[in-house]
C-alpha cells in the first residue's frame, strides 16, 4: 500500500486557501492470498515432518506419515524452505514470479519423485504418492502466481 500526501497553502492578499490531498493505493492479487495459504500449509507440513523424523541422525530415515503422505525429515526440510519461499513471494504483487518459479520447481520435483525408482525413493525417504501431492501443490502455485491483480485507489481532498 502506498500513501501520498500533498499540502498546498496559497495566500493572495487577504484570502488564504489551504488544500490537503491524500491518495492511497492498494494493489493485491487473489493469487497472493492463495500462495500465502499454500506456503503456510507446506511450511507447517515440513515442520511436522522434520519434528517427527528428527534431525539427530540420518535425515532420510525414518519415514513418517505427515498429512497423509510418507516422507522423511529431509523432505520435510525442503518443504519448509519451499513454504517460506511461497510466503515470501506472497508478500508483494511484484514477487509473483517467485511464486511461479517455486511452483515450476515443485511440479518438476513431483514428477521426479513420482517417476523415481525404489532406490531413489529410499534415498529420499519418500514414496510415489508424495510426488503427486507435490505436483498438485506446484500447479496451484503456478496458477496463483498467474492470477491478475485488484487495484483500489482512494483520494481525499480537504480545502479550508
């Protein structure tokens, strides 16, 4: 939100005019709200996975069930980072490219996990179904980052 104030005082002989103009502009996108909520959900799921899996040993063992998917603490840490990036991108309409970029990375990561073999899945500490969930989250992020914006402008003029 930006606020601009302008104050003019005009004196002419015995007459005095005092004018104050205030303009505020708010630019918001529904995609920012969607990306912020998605980022918050992904970050919370990541925190839950890290706390349940623990970071005191190997980050890919044990696999824990978090939000209906099996994943390791390593994947939870990545989810935490992705969620924070989505929240950061949701803070400003100008950062929507960050939301789209994170969404693309999520889709590619979901495809990789969904198509991975058992050795790679064991090394990552996850299962194929997690890849689908990550991919859907990425698609939501791409759509959210592509949504338009709403601009609200208010202007008030006070003359005395």
